[in-house]
């Protein structure tokens, strides 16, 4: 992700979310003010993968599809002021307020007392761990659908390499296009690799001065890409 400067806001939970854990008008105003103030990258504080395990009352989450539109509104207002934004996607683990707020049991790598309440979690089972992985994947997808460039990049890379998901060139292309269009150079290189003759195009990007060349061309269909790659071959 290319930033306008090196001012990066570390994740800080604001507790400005709605009671349902969605970004509120106050959340948007708060982050828009930081974007307007010149921050390069905002990291939204602890954003849960499971709305049953909030870290704080009103703590944000990406655990339901209802979160997508609310997060998109937040992303849009930050982008309007020229900053980038990414969510810190988490599971609250032993420290979640799920038992108090939703009557569920907190899970942890072992029996660990919550630092907030002192109440012990249970040790996560293998099945629960698989569920947590799936919740992380779903949350990253929702973040990408909400317009978070880094999430789109991460999702595209996962589909490209088959890490934790079934390898899927179509899905990889879909998400890398989103992050590529948002100006992420690494996504553009990956997209080039997905095109026929992509290896030739990708090699071109390794040469000084060629990154712009590839970024301007990565949208071309495969026919154009092939003719572009033969131009590269001819220049050798
Ligand atoms: C009000 C508040 C909320 C925070 N929320 C989070 C959070 O959601 N996630 C996180 O990883 N760190 C959180 N932190 C920690 C900060 O991101 C940061 O690491 C910490 O303030 C130390 O900053 P420093 O390394 O510049 O001293 C929070 C800190 C504060 C003061």
C-alpha cells in the first residue's frame, strides 16, 4: 500500500461504535478528523471477527454482513481526506466480554483469566479453532468488501497462493484488482503474473523504471498483455 507520508496511527479502540459494534457517526467523524489532519495510515483498533466476543462494549466487529456497509462508510470518509485505513482484525480471546454481554464462554489457548474481569476462559478445542480461522477469513472478506485496500490485498494473495483457502485465480484477480486500482504496486505485479505470459511482464517490473509501465498495463486483456510481453522480449 502506498501512503502519502509515514504517519501511521496505531490501533486504538475508541468505544465510539454503536451498541451493535458498528462504526457510528462519531467513529466516522473521529477518523475523518485524523485523516484531514494529515495522517498517512489509520489503523482502526481491535475489530472483532465475532460479535459475540466483543473486547469492549460497542467494540467494532466485522462478524456480520451488516458490518460491511457501516465499515464502507468509514473507509469512504477517510479516503475522501487522502488517508489510507486498515482494520486490526482480532478475536478477543480470554479478554472478551462475551460472557458478560452475550452469555457465551470466552476461549483462549489455555485457561487464562481475563485481564479486565479476572474470569477464566476455557481452553479452545480443535473444532473451535477451525471455526475461529473461518471467522477470520469471513471478516477479511467483509473488510475487503467494505473497501479496505489491505484486506483486498490479503484476500487476493490468499487466493493466489492457496494459503488457508482453495487456490482460485478468478477470486485472486478480483481482489488484487481492487487493491491494484487503489494503488498497491505489489498487487499489480501479482496481477501481471496472473496474466498469460505474466512471468515476462513481472520480470519487466524488476527493472528500474518499469514499475509504472506494468501498472499502466495490468488491466489489459490477455491479448494485449501478450503483445505487450512480446514488445518486452523484442527490447531485450
Ligand atoms: C485508548 C487506547 C486504546 C488502545 N487500543 C488498542 C487496540 O485496540 N489494539 C492494540 O493493538 N493496541 C491498542 N492500544 C495500544 C496502542 O496501539 C499503542 O500500542 C500503545 O498506546 C503504545 O504506544 P507507543 O508504542 O507509541 O508507546 C490502545 C492504546 C490506547 C491508549
